[in-house]
C-alpha cells in the first residue's frame, strides 16, 4: 500500500491518552485503588470479548446498548462475540462461572478498563471509553450496601478535589409495583401522544420507563407532569427506599430524590442513582451539570442469567468524563515530579558506567533521567535542560579512568568532581 492511503487518525470515537496527559489518569487510578482499599473492594478483571447473548439477556433487548450500540463479531468458528459495552453483566457471568458465591459474601469488587459502544461521538461520549465500577454482590438484600456503593463513589470524587457533587436518587421498585406504574405512565403518555417525539412513541410500545429519559424539549415538558413511580412503590420497596434515605441522611450524602432517574439498562430494580458535578462557566455566570456516572440495584440479573436469586448493587463512572470534569472545574492536580538528576555520558565506557550508576540510584529510590543515546555533551546538556533537572552527573573518559563523576549544578553552572562510590550519598545530601 502506498503511504498516501494510510489514514493516520485514530478510529472515530477513540482517542489516545498522551504521555503529558497521563498524570491525571494516574491520579484517578491511584484514587480508585485508595478508595477500593478503604472500603474493602477487591480488584476483578474480565475479558474485553464476551458472548453476545450475555448482554442481550443481561442488559436487555429493548435497550439502546443492545439495539444500537454493540460492536459484534462472528469468529471463524461461528461464535457470536461482542466487545463488552459495560461491566456488570460480565462480572455477574464471572461470579456464576467461578462459584464466587462460595467466598465470603457479599463479594465487593471493583474494575477499570476499556468499554465499547457505537455512539455518535461528542464531548464525554466515545466509542471506546473507560469505566471504573464498584459492585457488591450476594449476601443480604440490605439497603446499607446501596449506600456503601454511593459513599465509595462519592469519596473517589472527593479525593480528586471535586466540589458541588450531587447524587440524583430514585427507586424504580420491583417487577410487581413497576408493572402497575408502567400502566399509569402509559395512560398518561397516551393522552399526550401528539406532544412527544417519534422515539418516545416507539418507547411507549417497547420500553415505557425510558420515556422519562428523553431529552427532547417537548418531551421534557410532558415529563414534568408525569406520575412519579415513588407514589406507586409496594410496601417492601417503599421500606427499602426509606432505609436507603435514612442511611444517606446519616452519612450526609449530597443526594436529592429525582423521580426521573430510570437508567438505560433493563437489569435494575429498586434503588437507582446518578452522580453529577456542577461546573461554572469561566465568567461564573452559568453552571451546568455534568453526569459522571450511575448505577443501582440489579437483584434480577442473576436469575435472568439462569442462576439463583442473588441481591446486588453497583455503579460505574466514565473515566473520560471524570478527566474532562477535572479540566472543566480547573482542579489543579500537580503533575508527576520531574527527575532532578540527569546523567550525561560521553563515550562507550562512560555509557557502561552510566547504566550501572542509574541502577545504583534506582536502588536508593532516586530516579535518574538520561538521554544516553545522544553522543555529544551539548546535545545531552540540552536534553537535561528540557527535562528541567537540577543537577547533571557528567561521565567522560577522564572520569571513568579516575572512577569519578562531575556533579554540575544546572542553575549556577558550578561543577564539583566526586568519587563514583560516593556520588549517591552526595546527591542524597543535596535532594
Ligand atoms: P452506564 O450508565 O451505561 O451504566 O455507564 C456508566 C457511565 O459510563 C456513564 O454514566 C458515563 O459516565 C460512562 N459512559 C457510558 N457510555 C459512555 C460513552 N459512550 N463514552 C464515554 N463515557 C460513557 C453502566 O454501564 C452500568 N454497568 C453501571 C453499573 C455498575 N450499574 C451497576 N453496576
């Protein structure tokens, strides 16, 4: 193929995370590990490829994810696979496959990694994106776990210095009370059929709860007067929700009840929630809400997948959304400290000695930068300047012969020669 024909852009809806952007991602990953440890979540990793029917069944045939957004492929052997669009179904699959119900319950797991959805790319919406998720599976169907998932997620955002966080909280009940509510909702929308968009007319037939999710301005107006599911919760669901609210009060979670949170995946029941942060415009005049993540209870998922009834609750954040919100909120996360020491070596013997010296420094916990592939002193000094190092260690033929090294203060230009065997101790004194 001629060079002219190669498309050198990343695939539509995917993006690179470049070296200078990595420090924000590293802070985020560090925050994830930290809160996971505090709240006793163990890491789980599942494959990127899964069987297609896992999500068809788990997420639901009438959802946007399954209807429109999955990257599917058929292997040479005829297996129908999918690039995972979300993590919860895959974790439920792993829980069942590996008999994780035999471990101490509930099982608390977390994950982060890439997910894939065929969506129209825009800010905060990609075709390959990363999620971090927390799941509590098994044990009792206790509202305390609902609040534990929310507090873990909240602490992660707080560790990244977010302020103005809000949790929009709702209950969508169980199969029984939801069926009653759906009828009521449908009746209401039938009376307003002419006011709503084409998509919502279709949703009336296959997924009425999703009517509450529509962002069309005419539908928003109709939605405002729609009946609220909370009024139709059955006694056990009402009790569960009341206890969630009591625990949330106790922990002072920044929540607000939002009867329009229904979530886009079919496996949810009872508690559902979404996390938002408020972002101020540059002139401080306007604030917009950015949705960072969401989750809820999914007590039916295990039965849908053919396993026994297993209570579970979880949530996931979009990691790109968090990174974009960090930028939009002007949160100042300090980049990685650059290395203060830069090694310069001229000639093959000096390079050999230099490599050993880098190892010796690393053994003492000091990282040393270098540009040892360059030959001239000038080029290496220029590189040390770019790195912003404070001291250069210079090794030439003469130094190798005398088992010594020059320490050059890169700000003042003052140089001093010390014995190689003393250089680590000498640098430690200066750091
Ligand atoms: P979800 O709401 O579909 O839930 O996705 C969770 C988060 O992933 C979203 O709030 C958003 O921040 C991010 N996200 C989703 N799609 C995209 C996209 N195309 N581009 C960028 N970010 C995106 C779930 O996936 C559930 N599995 C969450 C859960 C865990 N429920 C229980 N446990």
